[in-house]
C-alpha cells in the first residue's frame, strides 16, 4: 500500500505520474478518472473530493441513463456527487506504467453517503455487525475463462466460437496450467504488487477455465481487492493479446464460472464460529432463510441464472452440508477456520452487494435466533430441498415479496436495485436472440 508521503516522493522522482480515482458501480465495474498525480496530492491534502455525474449509479451495462431511480434522473438534472478517496486503499498498480489507484466512497455534497452505492451498502452492514460486537471477514474465489482472442477479436466474432487457452479440462492439471503460466504468473505477481495477498492459482472444471485465490480479509477490504483484481486481470489480458471473461455462463455448453464466498464473524480477533457455536448456526440459518429474496444481489444478470444446472458444480438448492459441493451452502474448515461457503453467486456478482446480502441475512439469523435445520447428505441436486430462484424474473418477485432485505438494507437500497433488476429483465425481453434465429429463421 502507499501513503500520501510515499506518493509524494514517487511523484517528485517521476516514478508515478497518474492516480486512478475510482468507485464501483452497480454492475461491479470500476468507474472514475485519471488524475495527474501532483494534482491528486494537492486535492488529497486539502481533503477535496473528485466530482462525478450521479447518473453513474443509474445506468445499464451500455451506459444508457435509466428511468425509475430516485437518486438520479433527467427531471433532477443529473447533477454531481462526490468521490471521496479512501486513502487506506491507495496503492501502486504494477501493470500500468507510473500509475497508482485509490478507491472512493460516494457521497452527496453535504457529506452524507449515497446509500445505494455498492461500497456504502456493504459498509452499512459491516457497521451493523460491529454494533452487535462482530467483525465480518470474507473471502471470495473467482473463476474465469482465459481465451486466446483479444477483446477486439472477440467483439468482431460477436463473442461466438471463442478459443479456450487449453482445449481440454484442466482442473488441478499442472501440465495444462503451465501453458498459461506466463500470463497467470504475471497476474499473481501484479496483484501482490498491488497489495492483494495471493494464495494460489489452479485450473478449473472446463477447457480454459482458471481460478486465482486471495487471502481472506475484513469484508470491505476483500471486496476492494476483488474489484481491483477483476479490473486488473482484464487490463493484463489486453496487454498479453488475450482476454478473460467473468460471465457466469459464457456458453451454454460450458461449465459456469462461480464466485464462492466464505464468511465468518470474529470478536477479539477470534472466530466466534469455532465449535459450531449458536452464532454460527443462527448465522447460517439466516443466510439460508434470506438467500432467495436476496437473489438479485447474489445473481444480478439474466445470464447469472443460466449457470444453475444439475451436475455442473453450481448449486440449485438452499441445502447446507458439511464439505458437500452439491449444496448451496457448504460448511468448511475446523476450529478457528470454520466458516460458511456460499456457492450460489457466479463470477458476475458485485462483491460489495453479494457480501452485504450474505452478511445482512446472517445477522438477521443471529438477531432472530433462527434455528438451523439438519445438514444435508447425498446429492442435493436430486433432493426436494427449496430451490434458489432459477430466473431473474423469479428473483425480482422474491425481493418484491420479501421483508428481510427491506428491514436490513432500507427501502431506498432495495427499491434502487429492484429498478436495476426490472430494467435488466425488460431490456432482455425486447431482444431477438441468436437462439431464436437459429431455430426459426429457416424452419419456423
């Protein structure tokens, strides 16, 4: 990490000349500005925020302004909000020349937080946990596909018939991952240089599918690392003449890419889940009870739901079990390492929102003293356990009817993301897909 004093030394020596000032939008992307490093030093010393248009939290993936948001609209004139640098996140970005990056909180001009902004949604739940005496620690495992085409080449091919880096399944395969090691090694080393603690990399369950894992941390730090990594690996891929995708299901013939999320609660630097405590059981019971109505926060796109298919390592039920990968919730670790692994989110999840949803439901379980049902054994795919929503339309309905999310997050946050999800569904409903053309153009 980088202090302002250290940044000043590097600016003076010419080692750094640019600071990326960024925040995470609803879709999980980094948005912001590149500031001259000397100018950033002046504004940071004066505690001056950077301004950005408030439409940035009221857009679809194509950057089109969307109606229905309370915080930003044509009627309100699409004014500015403030990007307030969190200087604890300031760091060098080794893969970009002479560049540092700082993440921001989003605030109104009076200094109050823009509550629907993803980082603020998570920070609100972290503060709630602290009021209950807990520190929340999270870890996310992101899978992705490494493809031989550049992003420009993939676009020119309409993202069809792309070439995985290795043409066969490389799960735990050392030889196969050696072929991709020049790229993966640069990513590991680059992330470490950016202050993100790397654990390992490995091949995954389909040709070209990979995973790089990082050490768990407090919830906000882990989400920060997640978004920097996800943005950074795409930049490194561009530099290497290839591409990566974090789509939940890039191709219906492929295994989906997951974002397994591990979480636990700590007090006095000790894991309170140790020994399967009451807190652990209630926390897990809360996550299970609230998962369906929080689906919009865990699986945010139309494509997210294409991943949920039996026998594909993606769960379809809300079952929990001990080290059982067919369950939506898998209990792993022992003693001080005991934790809940939620296997439901895909790699397209926004980590701030997914972490917030899981923490909110876990705290709900603790506060309501929910009882945890028996662990599931066997193949949960073939069970009668309650299903996770199978479409975004079902997820919208669950959030509309639910009460846990509104109580935990507030009406303004829930209404904001309901509008987001309804927009995603409405836009998709208007599109003629390749599936329709292939089946109906000649034979229909």
